[in-house]
């Protein structure tokens, strides 16, 4: 499994985490290629169906990331909506046979490029240990 | 839907992208993607020739979608949207693939980076296939503004807004405008706060466009930027404009309470004039303590008192709101540095007020009945975690205010010893000269670090025991009076403000700006602006400037007479909507309501209120609510494209 390269889909809120990913770029930080970032305006926009679809299609990990609670959210409380939704969702994931390490809800502010890089590094390392997602989940089209 | 015809433009960004990503290969790959009609690479897509390339292709190849693979949308989304619009394409039919910040700048392996860039382009193309043309909406903007709070920040904002030509409604909770600046004596060695405020009063009196509501509060705010409806409750003053300020009523009034306009230095009656220069210049009755005995009404020779006045509700249409409701001074707990246990332990606000010639002591320094021979200021009371009740932040104005008043004391009473017991002196900017001047006038500075000073109240008098940091020794200073340099707190009624205006608070309890650097002075809700200490501690100058800034921002919103509404907001498909109202509950802006359409309950989005977060879309169980620009199908297409899949529509 040493050459296994996990693929991670990231839903990043426009104002905090997406800005942090941009900052990581402008600061010429370096991290593995495994992440694919999808921009949403708010972490509260992320529908669990996207995450399920990503796992069904072959994602080895998914990150939903937004602004720090309590008060960084550009839309007042979208991060709380995401928190509520995904803390529940996380429990369901395990019952689907998807290990909890494969899903992360992260708060990364626009200034925390190094936190972003750390999250990617950590998750890539963990997923390499876990190996590819054994797909028990079939999404009927 | 017409068949998408997509053009893909891969930018080299000089070597910024091309140095790590094989842009030619990416462009070649893009040509193989479904619906891609043309794909090119170019050295700088954002340059004029680069943009012309896109414009030409739109016309020549009849493109109806454009994907630009270059930098972050935060940098050039506007550039490329404008470019496609110039070629006649709806500007929302352009999507960006971020292959610089997300790829070439963070990766080094050329092969892997190129593969990743291809996928990022594939994801953008997949989303672009489902982009919709969107139209910006315009609503009329009321040429009026509501200013909450009549302190220096609010007054400045009101004056600026009126100068720009707006009708301004200034709503102040207390019976006079002027705020705390009118009371706190000297704000620098030469200027009295009351003078600044009086000059503003003069301008306000002359301005017909400023309408002042004192004793009033905002009780309801509805509508949206450009079209707010504000409900104001005008509480009765019980004294009319017939008042001549003769003061006879005050003499007969039987109720006496601590005078907050002198920070508790003396008492006042239930009928009172807040301060000599108060505006509007009439007495007022404090309804919270008045027992309506009618003595004042009997004695008034001008018929100026009417105890039968009732509260009035006034409804105002305003385009924008400026919140400038200020702060409260920190309230030391009993025993905090001896506060409340000895008559010679007072607060900085009381001292500053005392040194004002209008104060009960007529500007004389009289503490505990005598002129102190030695007086000590203790800094950071209530700030910087010094005591259990203290806040974490620095209150910004206390160092300068203490030093300023220490200089005043030294000028007037050269023989009085003045100590400033401090943690750090923060006389930033030009205030540093005051620190130097205080040193020259022999004000003595005593530094403490982690161990806070102790106040000892003994039969021999007051002492301060402090571990002096520079000499590393415990010293004991005998003093006649102690001044606690208290900081600032969020105003007590901030909860009501939040409930009515839906602004939100930061960790320190003050109202927070939409973004400190990118959207300063703005509240997250469009059309609401913030000024002065409501966003955190500030000195008078900073508050005044913020008042000006808030007014300028409100003006830039309202000046065109209409407001453009971003189209990337929520939209309801009424056919699909079951009226379950889950979206109503999750909307942070109260932008969604349930309306009746031909007997069916369906969600309705007030477009001008929606800020486009998309939370309702994620919560909608039937897919009826869609976040335009980030619709389910668009985000799913993007997700599936990571793995080369497509959505089935």
C-alpha cells in the first residue's frame, strides 16, 4: 500500500478556509497533491449528500471546512449549522462502514494557512495508513 | 437548456503556473472534455490580449460558457466576468479553475501537479456545464438614515449623512445627546470633551435635515438595505419645549438619586437637566424613579411640565442604519482594589469629570473632602486579565486619559505627588508626547507585572503595596486618594440591540464588523454600519473618525438612489416546495417566510435580505430551495468530476 495516494474532496467556505488555501499558495507553502477543493460560500451550504456522493464515487476522505466558532462565520452562524449537521452525519457514516477518520469537519480561518497544510498532511498520512475506502456503500442513481 | 459550448483558457501566469504545470497538456486535455469547443493556453490571461482572446472566441465559436484556469477567483473573478460580459455573455456564465494557489504554488512535482491541474479544470468544466445566466436586481434606496446613539460617533455620522443630503433620524436613549464625551473633562491637555460636543450641537441645530429623538429607542427593524422600516418608541420626557431652565422644579422634587451624568459624584433629582449644555435644552423627568407627586407641575410657571404624556411609537423609512451606541465604563466589584470600601477610592471617569470646570467641585480636585497630597492611578482595572472580573482586552484609552489627567493635576497642584501604577504604558501614536510630558512634570511611574498591586486601607490611611518590576522590590506607597483607571465594557443593553438589529457579537462582547480588514465599519447585514465603541474600545478621535467612515459607507450604498442585489442568492422552486418551513428557521437573516400561492404554502425569499450563504439549500429536504451559482447540480457535478463522473439530470 506504500504507493497508495488517497483522494480527498474538500468543501471550503469562501471566506475562511478557501482564503486560507489561497494564502497557503501565496505563501508558497507545500503540501501533498491529494486534495481537490470545491468552493462554497459557507460551510452551512454543504449538503451531506455531496459528501456521500464523494465517498460513493471513490473519495478516500472528505473535509468540510469553515470559519471558527463562535463568531468568525461571515453569515453569522452557518458554521454552527454545519457543525450540527455533520456531527450527526459523522455517526451515520460509521454505521455505513466508513471509518470516522475519513471525514473531518475543520475550522480554518483565512489567516491559518499553516493549519490548512497541517490538516492536509495529517489526513493524507492517516488515510495512507487506512488504505482505500472499502466501498460498502452503493448509491443507486 | 441549450447545449453548452465551453471555452477553456489556461493561464501560464508567466512562470507562476507554467513553471510547475504543463499548461499545454492541460489545454490539450481540456479539449477532450464534453462540451468543450475550444481550449487555449496563454502567458497572461488577465492581460488585455489575454482577455481579447476570450472575447474573440465567444463571438467566433459562439461560446456560451467560459472556464478560466488561472489564479484564485478572489483575485480575478471580477476581471474575467467583466471580460465575458463585454463580449455579450452573461457574466455569471464564467467559472474559474484555481490552478495557481491550489496547485502550481503549493506543489513541486511537475507531473503530479499537471495531473491535478487537469482534474481541477475538469471539475470547473463540469460545474460550468450547469451554470445559469443570472441577473442583478435593483431596488430603490430611501434617501434617509437612522443613527442609533447620540455620542460623538453618532453625532459625527449624523452630521456627515445630513451634509450628504440625507434625512437623518438620530435616536438617543437618554434625555440628551452628547454621550460620555460631554462629561469626561479634558480629552487632551487643551481640549474639553464638552467643547467638541458643543460645536457639534451648534452644527446640528442649524441642520434642518437632522431629526433628534431623545428618550427614544429602536424597538423593531424590518426590511432590507435601502428599505428599512424602523419602529421607534419615544418615551415621555414630561417636560416640553416651554421649559426655560429656571430650575424651580428641581428644588421641589422630593426624589434624589445618584447622578450618572457626574458618574455618581453627586446626586440629582427625578426632574433634572443632565448637564449645563445638554441638548435639547430642557429638563427631563426620569420616569424610572418619578413618583408623579405633581410638585414640579405645580411650581412650573411656564406650564412646561405635562405628567400625562404617553410613550409614542414612530415609524420611519430609512435606507441605512448606523449603530453608535457606545460602551459602558467597567464596573469594579466591591473590594476590587478597595473600590466601594473607602471614599477616597474613585474611578478614572469620576476623576476626569471632577477636573471639568462644570463638575460639582467646579474643577477642583477634592477627594474624600480634601485636596489629596498624593494620589495614585492604578492602570488596567477591568482590562488585561488583572483581576477575576477583568476582560482580556486592552481598553485603549485609559493610559492616555490617566496620564492626561495626571498632567492636569500636576499643573494645578504642583505639590501633589502623582503616581501611575501600570502594567504597560500604551500611549500610542502622538499620545507618546503626553507620557514624556508627564515624566518632565515628575509624575512617578511604577511598573508591576504579574503580581497585581494591593490596596491597603488602614487606620493610618491608604497604602498601595506593589512589587516594583524595575527595581524588583516590594514597595509601599502612602496615598491620600486612589484612582482606578477602569476600562470599557460592551453596553449593558447590547442584548436588546442584537435582538432588534440582528447584529452579532465577537468574543469580547462588542458588536463585530463584517470583516476587520475587508469590510470594516460594516455589520454583516447589508445597510447596517457601525461606529464608535460599540465595536470595541476606542478613544474619542477614533470614534469620531469611525462615525465619518460609517456615514461615507452608508452614503456609497444609498447615493445612486438604488441598490444592486447580488443574484447569487436563494431561489425557491414553488412547484417542489412543500412549505415545511425548515428553511425559515435556518436562515440567519430572516430572509425567508412562508407565503400562500393559490392555496399552497410555499417558501418566499426576500431577495434584498438574502446574503447568499446557501444554508437553506443544504437544509431543504425536497431540493426546492436552490442557491444560485452553487446549486445542488452544480456542486454535485463538481464533486463527481473529481472522479471523472457526471451527474444525471
